[in-house]
């Protein structure tokens, strides 16, 4: 059964940092070389156990294999469409993908640092925000000292750029 994901959008490049690209490659390698062979082996063992229509292990392993194969296809598509954004040659005068940006919120003295990354790398728990998120879009191209306004569920929030690394 041939699977294709629906992430190809007008042959647009998917922007990722080098770190994000390496993470995608590592996950793909792990799935292809470790996880998929394990699931195939478990599936073969379950198949040997008899009646497949009532064999829960077989059904579960088959579903797991479909999931792993789907994720492999998705990762290959993402990797093939990826454009690795180099931050080495970019100055730190304006926010760009790959920069870490320290912000103050409103009149508060506390500061928060966010890493602006490609959309496939975003992880709010690790303070990695996509350049396509509302905050990411507001920050891209701005300089230190600039104030940006972002609509949030609680209302508008004003951030001031303290530093760009």
C-alpha cells in the first residue's frame, strides 16, 4: 500500500534551522534502521500465532507498522522540501529564523528568551516558536528596542525586543 502525506504545498520550501534538520534526519534514521525492523519482526511473530482475525498482537503490530511507515514518508517529504537556514552569516541586528530573542512583556521587568525556528521544529515547552506563529511573524525583521503587538486570547500583548542572539 503506497502512502503519501499532504504536506507538499505548491513546492514551497520548508525552512528549518540546521539543528532542526539534523533532528529530522536522526528521527528518520531511527525509524528506518531500528523501529521499523523491530515492528516487522514483531508482526512476523504475531502472524505465526494463528488466526489473524482474532489476533490482537497482529492487529496492533500492523497498525504500528502503518504508523511508522506513514511517519517515514512524512519525514522524507519534509527533508526533501527543507531549506536549511544558515544563521552564521546573518547579523544580529534583525530577528530571523535561528535567532534567540529576549523579550520583555509590557511593563514587567521579567524577560523571556525564545528561539525562532521553522514550523516543523516549533516546541512551545522549549520556548521554540515558529516563524509562522503570531509572535514569530511579529518578530521577524525587527530590531532591538522594537515593540511588537500580538493578539492573544486574553487581548493584545506588547513585547519589546531586548536582545537578539
